[in-house]
């Protein structure tokens, strides 16, 4: 529990300047917006590639229905593969806090803090009658 408080205190002390925090948040919002825009553009490019594949298959003599089935099958396979990859990565992320050890500096700082508090409580001038 104390590890979390020490971590939050260290993060809070590094963002003491409000203007710095505001610039940081503006940067995060910009990154999120550009990520969404990039994902939309990538989706459009992928759809264009599937349409080009369909046109190429029909131009080289494949029946339009068969070309459609082939393009849908390829798209379905890619969607299933990417979904399985996403689920695997999510499982790895969920297990990450369980596999990682606490930072050595933070655990040493926690031990020093606990020793200080124990010593402070044990000192006779700090006890109440």
C-alpha cells in the first residue's frame, strides 16, 4: 500500500507545475486524436486493397461471385487472426502486474520509510500517557 502512495507522490512532485501538466495533457489528447485518424485512414486503405483485389480477380477471369467469396474469406481470416492476436496481447497485459517485481529503489524506500515510522513510534518521547 505504501508503495502506491510513494509512487503517486513521486509522480505528483514531478508535475508540480500546472502549465507543464496542461501541456502534457494537450500532448496526450493530440496523440489520441492522431491515433484515431491514423486508424481510420488505415481502414480505408485496407478496404481499398480488398476492392482492388476483387477487381483484379474479376479482370483476370474469375466469376464475380467467386471473387467476392475469395475476398470475404481472406478478410474473415485476417479479422480472426488479428482478433486472436489482440486477445493474446490483452491476456499478456492482464498478467503483467503479476509477473513484474516492484522497483528495487521503491522497495528500498519503502523499507526505509517503515523503519523510520517504527523507530518514531518506539521512541519514548512520542508515546502518550
